[in-house]
C-alpha cells in the first residue's frame, strides 16, 4: 500500500502537469488536425509546444527573480483552465478527442499496445532517488540552487556555470512544486512523447511494422537515461519535434505555423545545450533552398531567438564569450583557461565511441532507391547524414547523438523491416496458400513481441520490488551508491564550514552546497596538485576554506608523497571511501596567493 500510494502521488502531479501544458499547447496551436489528419499526432505537438511555453515562462520568472511556488502554481492553473475550456468546447461539439480515437482507431490502439508494453519498466524506474553521475554533478545542483533562491544565480562553484539551462529550469520548477523525483518523471515523460510521435508519424507515411520497430529501437536506446535528471531525452523531444514540423512545412509551404513551431523548438534546444547549435546550419540551408520571402527569415529568427537569446546575451555581457567556455580561443577565456579546454576535449576523445549497434541498420535504406520515393524517409536521410557527420567530427560521444536518435530510429526500423521482409517474401513465393503465409508472418512477429513483453514485465516487477518509498529505505538505497551519505548530512548541519572537495564531483548534489573544487575553472585541482601540505594549507586558508573533503584513494596517493600531512590537517571523520580533514590553525598561517 505504501508503494502504491507513493506511485499514485507522484503520477498525480505528473498528470496535472501534462494537462496544464496540454492546455497551453491547445490554446496556441489551434485545430491542426485537419492538416495532419491525426488527433494523436496533433495532441503530441500541442503538448510539446505547451512544455516549451511552460519552459519559457519559468525562464522569465527565474530571470526577474520570481520563480517561487505561488507563481509556478499560477502558471499551472492557467494551463489547466485553458485545457478545461477546450475540453468543454469539444464535448459540447461532440468532437471529444477520446471519442474519435476509440471509435475509429481501435486497430491502431491494439497494435500500439505491443511496443509500449516495453515502457512498463519506465513507469517505476524514474521513482528512485537520484544516483546518476551527471545529475548529481551539476544538473540537479544547479536546479536546486535556483529553486532555493528563486532566481537565475550564476553558480560558479559548479561545473559549466555559464551553459544555457532551459531544461534544468524545468527541474527547478519540479523541485519547487514537488521534489527531485519529479525531475525524473519530467525527463522520462519526454521519452514517452518521442515514442508516441515516432509511432504515429511513421504510421502516417509508412507501414505499421516499421512504426512498431522504430518505437522499439527508441525505447531500447533511451532506456539507460530514463529515470534520470539528465537533459538528453527532453532535448531529443525538442529537436525531433523541430525537425518533423520543419518537414511538415516543407510538405505544405503555405502553412507557416509549422515553420514557426519548428523555429521555437530549435530555440528551446539551443537554450538547453550548446551542441544543439550544430543543427542550425542544416535548417538555414534548407530554409534558403525552400523559402524566398524575407519575412519568413525574419519571423523564423524571432521564434528561434525568443527561448534562447537570454543565455547568449548574458554570457556575452558578463564573460565576453557568448558560448563560454567553448568560444575561449576566439573571444578569450573567462573562468576556464586553455588547459581546461584541452582537458575537456581530451576527456571527450577518451570517451569517443560509436552509436548502438541497432542504429547501424539505418545504412540499409540509404542504398535503396525506394527510400527516396517516400518524402519522410528522404528527410530522415538528409537529417541523419548531416547530424552524423557533424557529430563524428566534433564530440564523437554517443550520448551527444541522442537528439538525432528518434529520426535515426525511423531509418533503422526501415532497414530492419527490409531484413524481416526477406523470409516473409520467401514464404509468399514458396507456393503455400496465402493464409499460411499470413499465419507464419503473424507467428514470427508475435514470438518477438511475446519475448520482449516477458522481459519488460520481469524488469517492471524487479523495479517495483526494489522501489524505496520510506525514509529508511531511501537511505539504505543511497548508501549502496554513496556510502558516505551520512557524513554529508552531518557536514550540512555545520553552516560555518567552507569545504574544498577532491574527487567527489559525482556526489555534489548530496554534499553541503556550495562546495568548491573542480577539474575546470577557478577552483581547479591542477592548481593545487603540485603543492606540499604546507603550501596547500596556506592556499586553502587564504581562500577561506576550513575543511578538506577528499576521496580516500586520492588521499592515499597524496600520503605516499608527503608524510607530514597531519602537521597541517586534522582528521575530522573517515568513512569507507571519503576522509574529512580540518585545517589546523588557519588564522595563524601566512597569506599566500
């Protein structure tokens, strides 16, 4: 009962949130069903637009310093009112969405159930406490600091303080109105949205089997990020919707509403991660090829800039680099230096890898002439080839290609479908009666999905059984990943501490905040790596630090170099993986730059 009530509590907030953003999307993107002829696809675009509008409103509140609980609830209530008015109107006109869907599309619903059974584990996995590295290192710490202050502070003690953070502001709102688990639900919800859009989009332009395969590929690729407060899945939704609405506009150039929506989506993405700017050249070129009117370029630019211009103007004014720190070579470095940039690039190079194996099936339709007869596949080829080339010669890190995976999944599904069709075609040419051919095809498909459904159900039950809901269960769960969590809680209680940490970037969210010590920036480790204990004490004391918190394995390396460490530092607390040291007689130490 405890688990059930906990799950229902979390999802009740998510449902209210979805209905609210749906209301904003409906109010702005009116009656596009006649253009798309698909109510599910229409609703998904409206919900995504509503999410973007909510994101923009939260950004505005944070900029002016009014990102508080009352203001956020006011935004949510306004969205619910929009939704309520639209629902009342459609009910009166007997145009209710659910009536249309269930009356006319029962076969679609039955077939759609198959791949979405794979989403079962994702209903529970987001409800676990945050433990993923990047969400603890900077996504949630930034979000928590803004939630605490109610405004967009510059948290220079955290990694990437000057990045664009549209999506992280969504997490700030989630923390304010609920908790950090709600940030997981928002991120996971965007993956569900991508899955639905993939299914309905492919079904509109191709056969159902390709749609089913494409959804399955997307779920498999994204499952490791589902249940985290990373931003990649939300970014994928923004870019995917931006790409397909641009495609809809190219299909019908008289309907510029799709182009404005596309521009807005890419603006949201550019305001969430620098890498999103890599898509801009493609769409500029396609816009130049497709459109001739000057006002189209002007309006597209405005819709693009609205959700992202703040971040780049702020950086340009305060740091001199609109892309800080990436533009350091061109604009000069501010908080980073050239060595930091070298380390960042070296880190990317050391983690360079290739996309998942299943994505490589996208190569098959590239060499099939039939692919280019279908306008959707043609656009997928252009987008895939461009994004892969840009990715290959820049980051070459598979997670940075995540925002292209929805479209790549469609091409990959097309390739796999061609492979599956081969034995089916053999059955058809074998001389067997057609009913046997259909039976064999159905059996093949059914076996595949029964296996996947069984696997998904087992994962769901495993997540459900392990889900921590009480305070004791959550503490026990966190201790398995972060053994020193109790020490961190003790340190939080002492407000007089100013702590320099070493090697604990992956624990930042649970540490006392603010806390200093980083690979990059003003408090970089490389500035103190060469120091002996006396020099280190002088340096830290002069900067106001009175405690050193360091990972035990890093400390052991330091001990092997300097035996007089305890002449300057006093052990405060030791755990299995972390040591906390107080700096001795810091007020008597000489000033050292």
